[in-house]
């Protein structure tokens, strides 16, 4: 059958078909249509299949409600055949004259139903997005909207009941995604209601992705081998089944780790980090690798993240001493509080695990503890009391270094006390500089070699030689003061700077030849002087602020440092004399503000100085420059140079020719000042070049169709939000002589007019009336006779200005017959006048007795000799026939006032009567006749009847 062939071809594109009658208890995954090549071992399955299916098929047919199930891959292009409802519902006959016994439809003859079957979705809904249904053949195809399984079911998932032509259903199974359709089979006598389910199969179109790019795992350094740690933030893959995440691996295992993957009952896979070797934070505290997630597609897709494995510290190290014993010597005259030794232990752990405290062992006698004090935090041993005569000469101090949960480390300090049985050398100071309570005060600006004190050195025993030296660091020198013996002078050796060091401590040490010594400590305190000016962090302070700022807007906080102390180091801030008045600077805080709104279009950059002044006497100061740039804000609309633009353009101007430039400016800067022009109305005719502002017409313009155009042009800037303005553009078309005169009367070259022989000379006979669509001189019309034919056609004359034709001479008996005048109607256009011609036919006779004879004369059209004779006239532009007024009555009136006045008034009265009678004839007065050929009359002219022209 054709349907089976289509199903097989569709399967190649990822579409599968299921039996026409489907029951939810049947396994959907096993109900594909069997292929012709099925092996014999599948025959039992086929038997069971039909055994279950056929009863349900019958029930569905009798109830006229049927379900179909199809499956297809996501991402298929438009037009892929999903299935044929007519075939799969068994609505097509197996032969031309026989009906499928399962169809339950009336019998028919021939290949088509009568009336024909119609397939339609129950309602439109979402059907147009994903599938198309042929309402005649019942074939279901994919639409132009690509089916994305993840978008349909993972984002909008959840069970959806039948209702509407299309719905999406995501069943509890992770890989089940159904597109549900309700289809109606009509007409009513064949009616069926069909539920179609389309299972969307997943393809591997998504790679695994970790939710974070950096993953951290902490492992204790004492973690045993095979310790398992879950890695949080596992990779996510929107695909399902084998296309989802299948495995994880590390790019570098460092020989210490491996990965394992566990799957829970929901099918989710979690990677676990397994420790494969002994860890030691003190050797290496961190391992960095790349964790890779891989799906099961073909080919597989990968996702990766950085995995940082941190080794956390445990207290696996105890304090250690580098030595086990130290030897210390203390003289009996040592000063109380003098440090005599220091012990230090090391713990390789971190934080609280590395905290060390020091203590004496219980074996240390209490007398030794009272004489020598041990600092439990630093391990420093100091002389705690004065050494008396009963003090032991040797002390063994056992010191313990204690750590958390550790066995203490032990070190022994052997202290030897040397008793002094004689009087030590004496040091007698005499201070030159200011000294208070043993502290010498010097100004930092004191010159080199400033004396501080004299020291007298002597031996109380009088039998030892005494020497002395200066112990300590600093710009000091102790030298013998000659010519005296045992006198020494302490003085400075270089200038001292309070900002570098404020306090010094040196000692004058005296010792005798026996090796016994004594020292005298001198403390020197420098006094600060105002020798430093304030220093700005930056000599150029560059600031920006957006225009239209709020009043008292904050700009910056100035900061200057002064190395001096006290008031000498206190800095105040002031504006320079070049600063505008609307800037304010707080002298204490250094906060710089602006009190008014700044306008970039008025001034964009400000540059002025600020001062930092200290509190010294005299004060010192430094200067910095403030450079403030006002940033643009879109606060100016585009502005046209003119509110109204007018352009004069000759008609027939070529398309896209340059009409004129629309000049517009915007005071803003950057994108805020970028202006785009557009035509608001009549944009189908006119266009503007945005870059140049050039106005162009897309088509050639014809003044006779439209003489002027009024445009509105909008200018929009590039700001956010954009500002705009409009301008009025008037385009006036200048006339060029592109239209020849149009003759409105006579209406045809075949028209003729009856002229009575009794017509008096000078009487008007007829007229030629023409108009010109142009203007100005291009519309000034002149009339002339350029050709004549007839018995005596020179008897007629035409007025070159009005086109009136008058009889010049009295008509004779020989003038009877047809007179033909070829009249040229010419304009005064530049550079080349245009013209038209018309034939004026005058039939001189007492009456029109034989119209057919006259018409035969007109049809002969004999040649007429053309007499080119241009009239020399000066006529104002007009589209109407005007009457010439002679100047002679005026001249006569000037010479003979009374007679001229009477003549002028009489003549004007006669003229007005004649004109009124000529221009407004009544229908019952036969004043003028035109007999057009074949009865064709110009609609612009009134129909006229034959008339007699006489002197009466």
C-alpha cells in the first residue's frame, strides 16, 4: 500500500508509525509497524500483537473514536511526513470497488468518496506551529516551526489534558514527550473524532554544562585512602536517556585521586572524588584539575569546569626547637628587666593548630622562676629581680613549648651569674641640651655637631684603666674632649628628620681593664618643626560630571598629606583665585561641590587651582589643579537653521536630483548630537540623505500635476531618550515650456461655421480659443493664420492676441462657398516656443441646404500653402480670452475733453453690451453655430446650433 511506503520513507528521517488503534496498556515502544523483512523469530510477537490490537480496533471503529500514535525526532525540517491518517485509519479501500471491512463507512464505487472526506484539527490552537494537516489526503507533516523537545517538555512540561487541537504532554518518564492533536473526519456521515499522539524523540543536540565554572572540594589531609567525597554542582544536560550525562573524568588525577559516578533511583548521576594516596598539607596544600562531563551521544558532547581540591589542615605537627640547650651569662650588676635570652619553637601547622605557649618545667626551682621571668607568648627571659649576694651562680632553666594536643618540646637554658665584688666604673652625665626626666629633647632642624651632653668617666678603685664607647644606632658621636682626661662629648653627626625617626636610644658604655662594664642609657626625643608643606596625592585632579546636575552636587574629596605633627600637620583647603564663584570647597573636609547646574553647551571644561595650607607658623602650602569636564546629556533637541525652508525647482527635475540642503544642528555632543532626518509626509516622493541633509525627489516632478509641495521634515537625535523637532519645507515648481497650447474651440478640424453673405466688414465671425497649462510667458498665447484656402479667404483676419476672427471686406457673390483658415496657436515659451494648429472652416452661404455636401468638401482636405507669419504682440499671461482696449479714445479725450468723454462713454457702453451678448447667449437666441463632424462634441465646450450672421 502507498501508506506503508510513506511510513518507511518517513522512518529514515526519524519518524515512526504506530498502529491505527492504540491502547495505553500496550507497550508504545514495541508498537512500530513491522517491516517486510522481519525474521521468522518475530512471528510469535506479531501474532500476539494482532491478537491484542484487533479487538481494540473494532471497538474504536464502532465508537468512531480512534487514537493514533506516531513518533519522530526533534529538530526535523519542514515538510517531513509524520503519517497518513487516511491510511492508518483504514479509510482508503483495498480495491476500487470494495471497502475496507473495518472502516464502517458506506459503500461506494470508484476511487473517491462522494462527498469527499475532509480532515481538520478540532481547533487551531498551536497546531500551525509544529504540524500541518492536509484536509483532503489526511497527511500530517512537520511545519516550518522546528520542534525542540527540550523547549516543549523540559521548560513547559507537566501533564496536559486533551482539549484544543494541540497540547504538550510530558509524562513521568524522563524521555516521554507527547504532542497531542484532536482531528475531525467529516462530512457528518463519515464523522470520526481521532486523537493523535506524536512522541518527540530526543536527539543529542545539547552538551553537558556545569552550573558553575569553578568547583571547590576540601579534603582533610588525614583523609584515608578510598575516602569518597561528593562533588557538588554536577553537570546538567537537557537531553535524556543515553543522550544525557553518562560519565565524568578528570584531566589530571595528580596520582592522588580518581573519580567514580553513582546513579540514584531517578537516574541522576553524581560524580564522587576518591582519595587514592596519602595527603600532606605541609607538602602540597592544593590540587587543580579539569573535570569533564560526557554524554552518551554519537559523537559524544562534552562540558567542563575547573576543579580545585583544597587540603585542609589538621594538627599533625608539634612545636620543635632547633637547639636542645643554650648558655647564658648574667652579671651581678645587671639592671632589672634586662632581657638575658629568648627561646623560639616552630610548628608547621596553620591557625590555632600552630599556636605555641612557653612555660617552665616543674623541675625548675621556684627561686630560679622568681629571679628569671619567662614570657609565655614570646619565649623571652628577663631578669626579674636584683641579683643579691645569696643568689646561686648557676641556674638550669628547663623550658617547654606547648602546642594543642602535642607533647611539649623541651629546651634547657643554662644561666651563669657572675657576681661583682668591686665597684664598677662611674659615668657622670652633664646635659647641654634640654633634658627632662632622663629624656633629651632636640629640634629636628638643629645643625650638625650640636652638643648634647658631657660625660665624665672614672674608676672608683683608682687602679684600673677605664675606656668608653657609644652603643646604639643614630646620628650621634661620642669623642674625647681635649685637653681634659676622662671627659667625653656626645654630639650629632648629621641633620635629623622628625618625619623619618622621632626617637633614639643610645647608651654610653664604660669598662675597665678587667672586663667589667657599666652603661648609661640616653634617650633622645626629636621635636617637630614645620619643615614640610602639604602634598596632594595628585597634582592634577581630573573630574567629570554630567550636565544639568543637581545644586550643591558632590564633585570629589580633596586629600593632602603633611608629614609634620600636631597643628603643623593639620591641613586646610581653599579655592584658588581663578576658581568660578559657584564652586565651593570645605576647608576642613576638603569636599568640593558645585552650587549651580552646569551646562555643557555653555562651557564644557573648567580648570582652576586649589590650595592645601598647614597650621604651622609660618604656614606652608601646596597647589593642585582641578580639571573638570562636563559630560553631555541629551538636553537639546535638533535645531533647524530655518523654521521654514523654501526651494524653487524647475519642473521635470530628474529623479534623485539635489533639490536643496536641510541644515540642522544639535548643541549636544557625541551620539546625543548625531541627527537623523526623515520626511514625515510624502515620503513616497521625497527622501533626505541623512549624512548630508540633501533633499531629493525620487521621481520627476510635473508642475502641471502639482505646482507645489509642503513637506514636514523630522530631525531625531541619537540620545536616550531621543529628542526631535520638525521643520516645514515648501517646494515650488518653476514652470518650463513643456506644454503646447491646447485648442478648445473649434472642437475639431472638421467643424464648420455658416457665415451669411450680408455680414458687414469688421464684424466678428468666430474665434479660436486655446489655453496653455504652463505659466508666465510659457502660457502667453498668440494666434496667426498660416494657411488659407477658398474663394477669397484673405477676407478674414484673426486678432493675434484674442483669437477673434473678423470679416475684413464685404462678401461678394463670388465668395460663396467653403473658406478654410489654418490657424497656428503659439506660446511665448523659452528657449523654444511650442504651438498647435487648428482648421477654421467658414461656409459662406445664405443657409445650410446640404450638410453632406459640406462634409464631403471637408473630407477632401486639399493642401493649404503655409504662410509662416508670426505676429508681433506683447500680451500678459492669461488662460482666458481678453478684449483689447484701444488707447485712442484716451488720447482724444485729452485733446477734446467733452467730445472725447461722450465718445468714450458711448463706445464703452456698446462694447459692454456686445460682450455680454456674446459671452452669455440665451438658448433661444441663435447667435453662433458649430456643426461638428459625425456629431462628436468636446465636453469642455457648450453645444452650439447653426446661426446666421448679419448686420441686423
